[in-house]
C-alpha cells in the first residue's frame, strides 16, 4: 500500500482572507481539494501550479503568504 502525504498551497485575496488548496499524494496520483469552495480535481503533473491557478481564477487569491 502506498503512503499518503499531504501538502497545501495557500494564498490571500485582496480582503486578507486565506484560501487553501490541499494536495494529497498517494503513489503517482495527486488529488487537489479546495477548502473554500469544495473544488476537487486529480492532477498527475504540476499539481501545485494547478492549485495556484484555481486560487487565482476562482478566488482572486494571488498574495503568497511566504513572500
């Protein structure tokens, strides 16, 4: 059985609200899940980029908290 690991991509919108997409990895598969709207998607390649795109397009969340 493959072990599961989880990471997250978080961004802030113009109102200072944090939006988070969790990236769950199980073997070669990655599953994306947005805490804000419930959006879910499988991603084999570049899951963190897809998570960033979702946050920017769906929530206008573009401010990186680590920057």
